[in-house]
């Protein structure tokens, strides 16, 4: 995280982390790991992303919308 605060939720719509500037976020890959990041603050969220995937694989995998009430 370079700037701001990111609130992260999982596929159960439960908040599983709040990350501020300087924090690192590690997310597991795959369609069974839904990642929902929201900026609930007034400062824009700026982050750098590093994808470590097998060569030639897609960096993302679509997953069904979990239907969270905040979406």
C-alpha cells in the first residue's frame, strides 16, 4: 500500500483485513478466493501489485459475485 486505507473482504462478505500505507497484502489465487477491496476513506488508495503466476497464465480468474450487501 502506497497511500490510503483499503478494507478487504472475502467471499463470505466478511472483512478480513484493513490495510494502511506501508502494509503488504498477500492474496491467494484461484476462483475459490474472492477478493473485494474497498476504499472507505477520503484519501485515494494507491497500491503496487506484483503477480507471481506460472508463465502464460492469466493474472486473474473470474469468480461469481458473492452478493455482498455493500456492492
